[in-house]
């Protein structure tokens, strides 16, 4: 579970800061916010012992 959370968080960071790192980095739009919401939900579920 923590691996999935870490991967999603890294993907979110790449999407958020990718345009500043390289102008050729693809624009990802609003799905980055969906990724961070998924990460937050997974962390909450993990802390509650559900996931």
C-alpha cells in the first residue's frame, strides 16, 4: 500500500513541477489533483487500518 502511495505522490510531483523542470514535459491538466486526492484517501485509510 505504501508503495502505491509513494508512486502516486511522485507522479503528482512530476506533473506539478515537470513544466518548470523541462518545457517539453507533457502538460497533465487537472488529473494531477485527482492523484493527490487519491493519495490522501489512501493515507487516511492506511492510518485507520482499513487498507
